C-alpha cells in the first residue's frame, strides 16, 4: 500500500505540473521508481546535483537526434537548428533558415549532414562543416512538415505532412522523386527500417503504415488503434516496430509493439503514462540481456520498459519540464530528452543495481 500511494503521489504531482506548463521551475525535485526482482521499490529522494549548461534554444525544443558520439542536433520553436556537444555542455553551431518552428530533425549517425522539417512547409539540409545556412532545400508540401526520415545509406530522404502526402527526395539534387497522397493521412512521424527499403509511418487517422520506398506505395497497414498515433521507431535488427498514442487522463497514452516479420501482428502494449506519449524508442542491447524501450510523455515522465513482458522498469519525473517532446539515444548509457519548458535533459541509465534513470544535466 505505501508503494501504491507513492506512485499515485508522483503521477498526480506530474499531472499538476504539466497542466500549469511547469511555470515553477526553481527548486526542482526529481522522483524515480526502480524495479527489482521482487517488484517495484519507490524512491522519492532528490538525485545528485544537475549540471545546468548553456541553453541550446530560447524556446520549446521540439526534436532531438544523436549526430555523433558527443554531438546532438536539435530543433525548436525558436526556428533554429542547433549542434550541441552534450558531453562538454557547449553550443557548437547554430543554423538559421526556417521561417517558422522546426518540427523534426533527422540524421544518419556519424554523418556530417542533417535535416530539419518546419511549419514553414519546407525541409532543409545542413552541413556540419558548412556555413550557417542550408545546403539544400526540399520545398513541395502544402502544410506543416511533420515526418522526416533519412535512408540508412543517406542517399534519399522521405518526408510527410499534414497535407496527407508522403514525398521521396534525391538528397543531392533536391528533386522530388515520388509523391503519394492518401485521404486523411495526416502524417505524425516517419522512420526507415534498417537494411530494408521500407518506411514506417504513423498518422492522425490512428493507423500505422509500412511503405515500400522504391515506388512509394503502401506495402502493409497495421490494425487501427483507438487513438492518434504520434511516433514510431524500429528495432536495430528490423524485426519490431513501436508506436505511441495520444491521450489524456490515462485513456490511450500507450505504446504498442508490432512484429515486422511475416505475421505483422500487434505483440504487446505498454501502459502507465497519463498523457500523450510523444516519443518511443528502442534502447541499445548493451544495457543488459533483456531488450528495453523508452517512452516520454506530456505527463513529464520518462519510462523504461521491459520489451518482452511490458513491465515498467523505471520512471523519471522531470518536474517543471512541461510536455516531453522527443527522445534520442546518445550512447550506451545516456538519453537525451527534449522538453517544452526546460530545454534538453541529459539522462543517465544506471544498470549496476537494477535499472535506474537519473538526470545528469540540462541545456
């Protein structure tokens, strides 16, 4: 009973903070819950001091991705794209060119190129060693661009929009190679399947689609969900996909694991968030023998789940952060989490004594 009350207290507190958009950000306390073999053990003591680095953005951060072993790329409502050294806590470079909020960033890890999508209806390519302006433009959508995925060989780009269209682009020339429209397909996210010509796409029509990128045709549509699908990711071996749902007060708010092999069935759901899940990702297997996934939500919480059983292994409540918008793996034991109110959070994953999440820095 004490454990249950502690969990309810943390959830209620997080919901209250998110509803007030996290205006009270001083004296932040961070609550964590850890999983042990015998069940959950709640802890409500403050964690170690959190380093405050120079801010990457001046407004809400909407998307973050790992570019190199020490660099991340992020985009925000301040219309900028930023390269940041998350190890040293310093802005490496700011890129300007979008006229409205940046909605998504994407890159191939260890590449010198990266991409951004925006509410200005365009996508831009940037060079790490270039100037602060874009090296390539990809215009053509009629509404905000909300999906962005780069092929594993970095030769092609796929974009999606609220205009119901999916586009494939030649990265070098900026030419639109294919364009396909499906009624009511308001794209929310795109991701490429490793080693395959397929792209996974989530939508506001509550469907997850698999596209064949060669002709840009739908190869498979997964069974419909009850809520808008907000995000998707594919496992490193290409066997599974995970998608996330919007929701409120615990209705919806789940992540769903899908089998990408022959059956293409729904495998499992992960329930425990109380507001929209904005991001869901597979974590490196180096964390342990058990495969795990991570989710971030508008309820200010980041959760790590046992992929096979659906058990929540640990929860970190980032009080005052406002909605959590995006997650990225930056090394084998660290995550980056973009937030609306408090920038980007660097989270450390400690697996020495069971799985535990702790905030190390924010920028």
